[in-house]
C-alpha cells in the first residue's frame, strides 16, 4: 500500500474553498465538533512512493481538483448530478 497525496497539509476548509471556486458556487461551511476517534491532522508521507517509483506527484491540489471536475463533467454518465 502506498499513500498518495501532495505531502503538503491541506485543511478541509481549503478543499471546500478551492472546490467552490472551481465549480463557481458559494460554499456554506458549518463547523461541527470532532467525532470520537477522528484524526485531526494527516499529511501523506510520500517516502515509500518515492522509493518505489523514484519520484513523487507533481500535480498541486488545485490543478488535480480542476482536472478531476473537468473529467467528471465530460463523463456525466459517471454521476449525472454533476
């Protein structure tokens, strides 16, 4: 198993704000207390990935989300509500 990610901390709030900007919507963020056992902070460790493949991902989170949403829009049969 290999962790995939950017290796850069990104909050849920940042993900929501980036996604809302890409989609052209205004997000309403509602904060809730953490659930028992919930992990507060997690950053993917890319060392194993680099050791196995010799490099780490070059795509930044915003670019990756833009590509993902573009693909989903082009393949709406994947999820028609997009």
